[in-house]
C-alpha cells in the first residue's frame, strides 16, 4: 500500500526519482514508467502531479536553481557592507558544493540539453542573468562605499559566475571542492583583486 503523503512530499518523491532516472538513462531514453517504478508509484500517480516527462524535467530545472535564487535573495537583503556580503555569498556556494550528498550531475545534463532546447536554455540563461544582476549591484555598492576598487561591476560578476559554474562542473564529475582551502586561499585571491587598497575584512 502506498504511504499517504502531502502533495509537497509526493512531488518531492517523484522529482527525486526523476532526477536519478534522467541522470542514469538520459532524458530521451527515460520514460515516465521508469520514474514511477523508481518512486514506487503507478504511472498514473506520476501523471496526476506532472502531465508529461518534459514537465518533470522542467520542474527539476527550476528546482536546480532554487539554491542560487535563495543565496542571491539573502545577499540582496543583507544590510552589511558589500565586501561582507560578497564573501558570505561565496561561502554559501562553497558550503553547498562541499555538502552535497551526491554529485550534481543534473546540472551538466541540464546545460547540455539546453544547447539544443530553447526553453531549457532560456531558463538556464535567466538564472545566470539573475546572478549577474545581483552581484553587479553588490559590486556597485562596494564601489560606492569605497571598499572595492573601481572596476566594471558587471565584468566582475561574470567572472565570479564562471568560477561558480566551474565548481559546479567539477562537483558534477565527483571533484568536490576543498572547503577549508578555498575558504581561505581562494577567497583571499578573489578579494585581493576586488578590495580597494588598504581595505581589510
């Protein structure tokens, strides 16, 4: 007998199963039947919550980006100086990648499918732009405070996003970041290029 779960719990159960099936089999080969079997449910139960395999995949794409949006929202509402906000944002990403129970392989799969799929590509581009816009504002704040050197704030945001995407890609193939090393040497390297002369955290 299927255990009674709330709608939120049931959706999470289905998405966990879908994530593992998609990564294991690939989106094109995977079937809703495979997801249902992995979740221990009937195919009809999966269709009750998600109308198609594509809807399942898109739900996972949006779930993949929830962490980024939550990190950025926390940084934007933080009233501390920009340098502290930027360092805290970096630490959140390090904690996230170092603490994952399994490699984030869906991240690479999502980006690969986005090369050919316009809707998925637009979703990936939207979260990318959200990061760029938020970090650009943090950089502009730091320059106004006099703690950051005069740089192109958007260019810095693009470079920082590239570093995070690199960590995500490495984590996806099982290369976990050394949080203790990167939290010290890695953050010092980044901040050394951003902080104005004489400014220390």
